[in-house]
C-alpha cells in the first residue's frame, strides 16, 4: 500500500503536467528542448512529455493589433495617428523562431496572449521606423488628403518585414489623433481654396469635429 501510494503521488503530477488543451480558435506548436517539433496541433487534448516539451499557442485566424504612430511630414509638421492592423500567422514555426521575447529553450507554456504581445512589440518597433519614413515622404496636404495611399504604403512596408517573420498584415487603417493648431488652420484654408478635398476635411474632423457634433 505504501509503495502504491508513493507511485500515485509521483504519477498524478506527471499526468497532470503532460495533459494540455489546445483551445478552439488556436493552433499549437510543441517545443522539445528548445527545438520545434514538426506539425501543428489542432484544437483538442494533447499529451506532452513532462519537463521536456512545452506547448506554444498561436491564433488560428486574423487578430487585431492597435498601435500609435508619431511622425513628421516633409515640412516637419508633427502628426499622431492611431493605427489598427489585422494580422495573421502564416508560418507558425518561423514566427516562433524569429520573434524576440523568449529565450530559446525556455521551458514554460506560452499562450496566445503571449504570442500576440510578441507580435505587437515587433510591429511597434517596425512601425516607428517604416511609418515615420512613409509619412516623411509626403507633405501635410498629401498625407491628410490621401490617407488610403499612406495606409497602403505603410502596410506594404510592414508586410515586407512581417513576411520574414511568418506574419501577414491583412489590413491596416489609420486615424488622425493629434495635429498642431497652426497646421489645422493651414488645412482649413486649403479646403476653402479648393487645394484640399473632402478626404482631408473628413480626416481633420477626427481631431476637430464640427461644433454641432
């Protein structure tokens, strides 16, 4: 009886440590002693080798990342944008191996939230350089008057970096958050004179809504 009791004390924690669940809406990677085991694990129960294997969970479909971009136009006008991106993991193994944030071989379970945090840090760092470069190429009226083009250029820049990490930028949208008051007046005057169109007016309303709104 004593031996059986000792065995139960040993086996129950081992069994508990080996059983994992891949939730719906996610896929799993198994990492064994720092190396990814080939093959995705679909939702359901999964048995791991305790102390040797760890489970890495990734979102199965697109997920949203929200960031802020502070940049200057060609005339050195400072602008602040809210950036929303829909992202999707295309190569889970490449993503896990290439993104910073976890020392290789660290033996602990990593959930979807942890993966998205790593992706967000990578995109935030990339957006600072690539987003600023894209905005700096345009004048104020060009940036506010053709936001679709600005969004497209930034998405292409981020997408190029993302593909090297196993990540796809499915969509990207920007909204103006902050603009200096003298720049607002410049845009308003351009709208009145017909040098800026309806899109610039709508973008300006994001930070300067009509008085009766």
